[in-house]
């Protein structure tokens, strides 16, 4: 079984990726390789942040690794909060405050279309690869559901009535932005083994 380091300390993301990739790969986290602390995410794009994290792990630990960065891009806000999604309401990364700020910002606007976009950076055999996943949807004005994390309770993907937070995990993991990017990653890994 191939071991891959996923450059994250986010338990929700780690479990999603493990569920999507299945038993074919052993996915380990930063904690599993004794990498403590936050890897700086100072780039101004999702691609840049994903590469920063993957490069850090590859340089300091030598593992085949991947990292992701995800943003919620709201059409009427010129695709903001985007790369700043995790810290939209402040540097402390507060999901509730982020959702509250977004709802207040767009509550009087007619266009509530948005998309989640994930970019995964993989470093394998010293080469860098990028994979993108996107899902479009709408922002709702009140939170719904107990599952998920981040903006999941206010995002309804196109073609569905439930927010990500209302969906069973298996359904979300089959259609989400992260799932789309991970499926591309898995296809690439399977073809290059």
C-alpha cells in the first residue's frame, strides 16, 4: 500500500480524503509525521497556498505528499472570500464568524450564486502536479444541518435541496469540490504507479 502525506491538521479534511481514496492508499497527516505548527499560507491564490504546503513537507521531510487549499467564491463579491475563506472574519479561523459575516454581507443582494473550489498540489518523484475541483451552488441565508464544517451549513450545491451540512457524508464526498479534485489525484496516481 502506497503511503502519502496529506499536509493537513484538519481532521475533517483528513477523514474526507481517506473516505474518498479508500483502502488503496495509506493517508497520513502532519501529526503522523511529527510536523507540528502551522505551515504558512501566504500566497494570494489557492494554487500558491497548496504548493507552499506541499513544498514545505517535501523539502523538510522528503515524503511523497499533497496539500490542498479550498475557497468559497461568491459571484457577487468578485469571487471573495476565495483564498481568504478560512480567515474571512478574522485571523482566528472562526467558522461561525465567517458564516455570519458572509450572510450579513450578501443578505440584501439578489445573486447568491457561489462555488467551492479546491486545488490540490502533489509532489511525487520531485515533480509538482495540480488538480482542481469545483462545485457550483447557492448561499442560503440561514444555517441548515449539523454535519460538515466551514461554510457547509449555508451552501446548497446546484441540483440539490440540502446544504452540504444536511447531506449524508457519503453523498457529499461523492459530489464535492474536494471529491472532484481527489478523484483527479487518484486517477493520476493509479496511472503513474
